[in-house]
C-alpha cells in the first residue's frame, strides 16, 4: 500500500452500529513510501464471514457465503451447514401408506409464493442453510430479532440474471419471497439477499409473472376464439351470469367474480357473426345461448346455439350491439324478464349496449411499444412509383397540403429502404407518447408548437 513518505498509519474499528470509530494501536511495517503489513490488537471483529462449498448432485460446486455483524449475536467460531434438498428425497405420510416428495412439496410452495402456475418454475435449487455451533452441530444459531445476515450464493449451473429467492421459515406452512439481487459472474449466477433467519431457501429462475389485466375490447377484430370474456352493460356494470330464470332471461350480477365466462365461436368467414357459449358451473358442460323457440324473446342454454351478428355501437364507443342473425331481435337487458334476453329493437343506449371484457389477457402493451416517443420524421405517401407526397403544415381548405417529392426504393440493397432526393425540404413531425400504443404527432410552425388533429 502506498503512503506519503513516513506518514503514520492507523487502523480504525467501526464496532457494530456505533457511529464513533475507535482508533487502535497499530504497527506498520514496510518502506518509507509503502506499507507491506499492518498489525493491531482487538477484542472482537465487527463483521464475520463464514462460507461453505457444496458439491451438488450434478457434480457442480455451489459456494454459499454468510456475512454478519455483532448485532446478530451469532457467536464467533460458528460454522455454516448446508444441505441440498434433492428430487428423490421422500417423506412418509402419517399412515406410511404412501410417500410424497419433499422436493416436490417445496417446488409447489415456491410456485405458490411467487404466484406461478403449477409446473412453470424452471431452474430451481433448494438448500437447507443453518449456522451451527462449532462444538455442537445440533445447536443452531439465528440472527437476533431485528438483525440480519448477508447471504451470497454462487451457482455454477445457472446463467440467469433474474433469480428469485423464497424462504421457508421453520414451522411455516408457506414460503415467502425475499428481496434479492442477481448478477451473472464468470462462474455462473450470483444471488445475494439479507436473511433474518436460516432454514430452507429456494433459488428459482421463474418466468415473468403474468398479470391479470382485464380490459374492454373496442372492435370486433379483437374478438378471438377460445378466449374468455365477460359480458355486461350499464353503469354500474351488470354482468351476465350462468343462470337462466323462469322468464327465459340470464340473471345479472354487479359482482364480476360471479360473472359467467363466455366464449365466441365464428359462424361465418367474415368474422362478424358468432355463436356465444359458456361452460356450466356444476358439470363443466358446453352450453350455447339459444332462442327458446321461434318468435320468442326468451333464451336458454343448449347444446347448439343461435347465431348473433355483432356490430360496434357508434353512439356509444366501446360497446357492441348483439342481434339475432335471422330475426329482428336484439340481446339486451329486459325489465320484464329481469335479466338478459331478446327485445324487438336496440334503441336503448344502456340496455342494448353490451361491453365485452377480455378477462385472461396479460398486461396490455407498455407505453411507446414502437420506440417513437421524441423521434422526428417526415411523413409521406408513396405508391411504389418514383413520386411521393410529403405531409406539410400548410392548411389547404379542410386538409393539409402535400409537398411533391421524388422517392424510390433502394434497389441495390433490396431491404425495403426508401431513398429521397437530396436536400428534400419537407416538414418534420415529432411523435409524443400518450399511453400504450397511442401518440400525439406535432410539428413547429413559425416557432409555435402545433398538433396534428383530425376533425
């Protein structure tokens, strides 16, 4: 260690959480401008580190390091004990008639703790970690209440940069996720976390969680087969249920958890006519919405269905009008029926305007999915000829003017690149992200910022 010529060297001890350091009697050996050895006397060390290398079942080494201070009250000389829980370890049931896998139990509980579907956990390692007395390995030490120890686990068989950690405290029925950090080192993944107790820890490379994010669709093109939807109307919303009452109408509920799960099945090639079906709660049988009899306003759930033509309601965007495909009858709330059945017109902008909610979607696209926010472009129409028209900011009647320009494909690269004539002076437009895949488009005219609008 370099030092100014003959400068005095001192060791300073920061004990526990005390703010005032203690200067120790220090002896330094070396040359006038360097120190080769520093020695001092101390009654205790503030930070202790113990480590263990585990030869795992796959022949790879896992290195586990625990670092702790005096506030944990773990005695000096304590040792680290680690056992890997393997897939073939069994535990007997109470009557010994059957056995279950300890490993599988922990895997299942890990998935539950992380909100994962069964069987979706990929890479997973289970370690029973203990700090034991050096003279009596049966005696285990835990960090004192309110304190914790730093744990570092090096996993030679993982290259993930996003591992999750789940702790199973002694005596707990379920696991709890622990805040952790992961980095990818030269010898595999390294995960670090704070432990306020030692027992079984699960290290898992979990898939990104799927968030339940129902949303109302706004166009017929968004309807997909084999996808679950809720059907509802009004404000507050009233949802269609599975039950048909004695007046031939589907009962309604304001509790979305009691809503029926509906599916759409295409009845034509154009994709605007559908059968609507569900699966009954009691026996899971597929049942279609069907007109009870010809000319009747009543409906029933049956093995086959009535075809419905869907149109987007222009007088109430985001809702749909659902019509019998071969009769002038519309599916809607019926005051007389006390629920959902047919009526002879669709004039009621509340009862006959149906919301269709996708209930099994993952999160919608994040903001600015195309990476356009803040970027500036010229906007032009091109029809594969050598001519094009660029959008200008000059008003011409009820539209913006066009700037004629030359544009052609780059035939040498054949990569879809369009070339414009050099020094083409066209208006520049900047994209401003609003949310998800929606943007404002703006430009500057004579020093004033203006937005593109469509009336």
